C-alpha cells in the first residue's frame, strides 16, 4: 500500500514527473531511470499479451 502511495519508490522517473520536489540533475540517473521505465513498460506489455494469448476464454 505504501508503494502505491509513493510512486517514486517503484519508478523514480514517473515520480519525478508527478512530484516537483524531487531534484535530480545527474544525467546518468536520468538515463538509467528512463531506460528502466521503457523496460518495465515492455515487460508489462509482453506479460499482458501473453496472458491474452493463453486465455481460457476463446476470442
């Protein structure tokens, strides 16, 4: 529940977009969190696609 309330714990890039109090001017941190965000979205998309493909209910 606390992770849902504080999105910065899960993804600092999205947390920085939502909360302006977080200041990070380190370019390496920005690049890594951006790459991490893209990777997480790709993994979630793949899992969702696999779940639809292996669904019990025929489409």
